[in-house]
C-alpha cells in the first residue's frame, strides 16, 4: 500500500525536509498505524533486518515558508496490511534535526480501507 503525503511549511523560516528513503519508505518519519479496533500495529519482523535495505540518497531539501512538497511511502513494506478492513495512519517527524528535545510534528490522521 502506497500513501502520498503533502507537507506544508507553516513556520516563518525555511525548514529541512530531507528524506531518508530505504526500501521505498521515508524513514525520516515514524509511522503509526491502528487497525479498526484501535490496536497499534507493530512493524513486520524480519529475520535479518540488516540485509536488503536499499538506501536512496536524497538531495538536500529545504522548504520555504508556506511552500509545500509531496512524497510517497510504501507502508506495506513495514506493516502487514493484508487483512481487509479500515486502518488509521499517522506520520510523525522530529520538529528539529538539531534539537532532539524539540518534540514531534505529526500529520493529520487518515483512514484507509483495504478490500479483499
């Protein structure tokens, strides 16, 4: 399953919008996915997580105030979304790459439906 994300810089200063793409997933984000019962899904377990990670270096990305950009992530790479039903998805990213204590910025939650 692929999700497309549009982000907008709501700050008055330029922000770093660099991507960390590995296996078609932007790892700069933390993905939170809940099933229809509200249970938070865990990432798929891989026997050898160090094998098979494809890293795609991304150029520096700077997003000016009020500007937007788009990216996509293949979330089914990380999560088992094969069961039919509704899933709620939210992405979060550190507010600052320079200050770990600056908190997280999270997206709106979206609901996606998987049909058989």
